């Protein structure tokens, strides 16, 4: 799912489609794939393929940082991005997202709704 989302985002083998990329990456992120979490956080941060949402950007970037293996080269970037965004949230917003992060569990992997691909 992460690979399909990346292909749609970059236009590899297909026309670029950020809406489809977002749907596929969200499915992969919800299933616990850290690269998808990282990319999804960036998409929420920029509003690419979805509505800009700093709380969701922080959620997915922090989860990516917690999910990447310690030796993964993307770990530092995910931690840094999550930290920068956390500083832009109110105390109440950050506390709400931190509660969501503590209770988060990966979902069963499933592709997005057929209408999205």
C-alpha cells in the first residue's frame, strides 16, 4: 500500500494523483507502516491531497518516529518534524494528540475504498 501511494504521489507508472496517494498512504499508515506514517504526516502538514491539519501531521510524524527501527535513516527527520510541529500546537491540542498516540494500535491492512483507485 505504501508503494502504491508513493507511485501515485510521484507519478511512477501512472499520472500523479495526490488524492489517491493520500488514500493509499493513509491505509498503509493505519496498518503501521512507518514510511507511510512519515509521508502522511508531511501531506497533512502541507495540505497535499488532503486538508492541512497540524494535529494530524503531528500525530503521524510522532507515530512514525516511534515506529521506525532505531537504525532507520528516516528516524531523525521524523523526530525533528514532529518536534517542530508540537511547538506550533497549543497545550490542549498537543495533550489531545498525545492521548491519541498513547492509545494507537495498528489496524488490519486493507486498501482504500475502490472508488479511490
